[in-house]
C-alpha cells in the first residue's frame, strides 16, 4: 500500500444508549479503563503499515461534536485530521456520503464504539477489493453477518433467521478504493434503499458485491463494545484484566485495600476504602469510606461513604450515601 490510507470514523450519533453521560460529551469521550473510548480506538491503529501516510476523517454531530476537534488537537496534534458534520441522522451510508471527497484510495471504516484486537499490517499486501472484520458467535441472529462462499463474501445479512452464517460483522471494513464505496452509496440513495429513513452501510456493500467486488472476511478473537453502559463496564473489566491494571501501584497507598484488577489514576485521592475488582478511578477523583466494585469513576468524581457495584459515575459528579447501583452523568450530585 503506497497511497495515503484514509480512516473514516462516524461518531455523529446521539449516543442515547450511553445516557446520561452523552448529555455533556460525545460517546467517544466517555471513560473506560482510565482512558477515553476514543484513545482506545486510536490505539487500534498502531499496527498500520504506513502510519505516516494516514489521514483521519471524523464524522461528528451538530450537538457536542465540536469537542472532538478540540480533543484531537490537544492529544493527537501529529495526525492529519478532517472533520465533517452530519447535521441530520440519516444513517451510516449518509455519514460516509458527506465525506465522499475524502474517500479516495485505500480506506478503513470503523464505528466509534467498536474496539478490536487486530493487526492491520497485512493490508500492505491485501489483494481483495475489500475486507470485513468478523467474529464467530454462537447465536448470530441478533447481529449482521457475512455469508461466505468459495472464500469470498457473497452477501451481508442483517439479523439472519437461521444459524448457519455465524460470522458476526464487528463494525470495521477495508476498501481498496474508497471511490467504489462512494459509487455504491450513490446507487443506494438513488434506489432509496433505506430502513426507517436511514441508509445502512451493509446495503451499500451488497451493491458493491452485486457489481463484482471481491471481499473477504478477517476474523478477530476480541471484539469489545462501548455502545451501552453495560457493555462499557464489561469492556472496562476486560481491559483491566488485559494490561490496564495498576493494582500494584494503587496498593502502595495507605488506608485502602485493593482487590485486582483496578486502575487508579495517580492524581486520585483515596482513603479508608476497598477498591476492586474491576474498578477504574479517573484523574483528580476523591474516594473516602467506600467499597467500590465493577465500576467506573470518571475524572474529578467525589464519592463518600458509599458502596457502589456496577456503577458509572460521570465527571465532577458527587455521591454520598449507602449501597447502590448508580449511573449518573457529569456534574450530578446525589445523596443516597
């Protein structure tokens, strides 16, 4: 691969399944395992064959989307980034259509709440017109799946009724020519192939396949999701178990008991508490007289005299009280 690689990431959705945290920030900036979901997403691309020849296109929303360029400029000043605003939520294909002028040459498309363990270095020698990342699942009926014949994808199927096609689409695709994807989306829109007013990417890819595109699958073992509160807590647990744990460092603090795995930011202040397992505590948090399990505390949260399990606490939120399972957004305050 010698041409500039384009990585396009749609993130304009309302993030309703991550409420109340997405009332104040876009979904990619929600914390998990001590970093934002956006940071984990960017970590995926460390194996790109030519990172210096890569451009990022972020599809952002009209509400809170302006936080993304600010974050990128602060934390990723070295990358080449473009921003496209999706004013109306008309689906995945519509988002990509808005960025069509950037989609020239090799292109990766990944959804912002999809986190994979994969190695992109093989793309430098990829011969197919496209690649769809998949994971074999026991029951494919609630996923989109890839139907494969003779080693190539024959069709993408949304929520199949039968079990024989079990390769779930995980939300990451490679196209050797972004222009071919744009042409298929144009055809999709001309035909009006939409569901409830939204144009879905799978339909555009099926048009590409109908016109003879050769696409194959690439399997992954680890597929993580940050699209819901429950899934984000599960992703937090996995990441703490696989590299993000700093229990040894956290256990050096006086007057707390640590049950691994946990992540505690060095600037957090803790006393008289039991922390863990599967707890992430962000920068400048204050925790006193608490028992915390299976929970995320975003930056500057203050929790006092509480027992929290399976909880998600937003930035600058304050909690004081008894045992609870809570999900509160930024700058909230509750006394239980």
